[in-house]
């Protein structure tokens, strides 16, 4: 790993006793630029042939293992950057043969938020009169939460870190389609340590509490509350548009952790019970271009059962309603309350 500067700490010790002929290294897009360095380290430790998965991997729900096992004949997949995906959220179907061993390695970001941002959190809480706050993070930042909590507590703030749920959730961890460990707390406000917008938005839609985002990459503290209140209003408008839908397009995810037949069955039965019709599409990846390719004048609304990021991030401006499963249930039941996210 000479001349390889990686802004993440990765513990490779789980690989020391691995015996394999073919290993696939899998990384989220934000880490792919370090793939050559990381694959060299893995080869040193295991003496295996290492292949780098160049396709996008959006999380532990997107492991690509069937084609890596049956075409490439991989023995092991080393997946860096995410914890295992909770099996309660998906069904991977019948496994036709040997699934490769999957080893998850955490990537701990070296971006440490400056103290001034924590002072801003304290000042914001005093300004708003908030007494307590729940601390959350995406997987690469969970190691920062205890230090943040200690600083806040010393300043008189009650700071709560949701408990872990090994091996799927570390302390305070949220993933884009599951916020249940955080929303069990009825706090005055929530804070999330994360880059981007998606995880922060999901946390707000799960709690409807004031939300602060600490972005360690940009070195900013952002109050997302007003922005997300407006987004919530836009989602309710999409749901209301879909209440008159007679024909639904139901997208079934084929990524390894995004196939949810139980959810598809419930939605189909609900559509039929309301006198509607449905057309089921199976897809690995959905974006605006692909949706326009398969869209039809006879379809009034879409529901995506694979990933809530697609309706919220990628297709929220689409001219037809494109809903999460929870939103589709709201539309089919003819109610805007309570808001159901994401399932």
C-alpha cells in the first residue's frame, strides 16, 4: 500500500486467515478511486487473485453475488463500507448452489468534525429550547458519536445514542431504508452525521422532528428542518395524485437485498381490493431513463418496492406519481395520515 493515502481507516484483520483462490473487492462509488490500493493489500494478506467489482454498489443490499459466484466463480466477496443488510428487509430467494463467503469491512472516515460545529449544535439547542437530542450516523461515521455525545453532555445537553443491533447496526447507525432504532426515542431533535441528503431526509420522514445534519466532508452544520418540511408537502401531493390511479406499475427489485415478494404481494392485493389493475416489472436498476422506457399511457402511478431512494432522490420530479411502498399504501387507502415511510 505504498503511496496510497486513503481518508478511511479499514481493519483488514478479518482477512488474515482467509483461504481463497478468487476474491472480489466491492466498494461504494465514493471509495472506488482507492480500489487499486486496497486490492493490493488484500492480495498481500490472502495470496488470492483479486478482482475489483467496477459496477456501482449502493449498499449491503446490492452485493451482485449471483453473477460473481456463477460467472466469475468467486470464493469470497470483500465488501467494504457497509454492515450486513438486515434479513428482515428482504428475501434473496432460493440460492441455486454455492454462495460465496461475504466479509464486511468497515471504512471509518478520518474526517473529524471541528469543535466549532459542536458548539453550533449546543448554541442551536439553547436557542430553540431543546432539552435532548438523538445522535445518529451513517456507517462510516458511527465511531464519532460517543465523542460528540461527551462534548454535548459536558455542556448540559442530554444526548442519546440509539443502541446497536449486531451485526446489522452499530450504535446510532441508520441505513437508507431503516430508521427504527432512532425513531423509538421521542426527543426534541435529531442529529445525523452524514454527507449528502438522502439519509438525513429519511430520518426526518421517519421522525418529523427538527433535524440537524453534521456534514464532516463539507465541515458544515445544516438545519434541514424547513427544507424537509417542504419536501414532505411535495410527497403528500404525489400521494394525493395517486389516489385516483386505476392502473399501477409495480417495480420488483432484483438486487440481492431488494427483492421483497411479501411486500409486492401485499401491494398487489391492496390494488385489486380497490378495483385497480397492476402490471409487475422486474428490474435491477431503475432511473428516469429506464422508467421512461417502460412507462405506458395506461399506467397512472408507479410504486418502487426495491429502494426508497429511487422515488425520493431520483424520480421525485417525474410527471406521474412514483411512490415508496408506504406512500402507495396511503394512496390506495385514501388517506394522507399517518405518513408511512418507507414500507
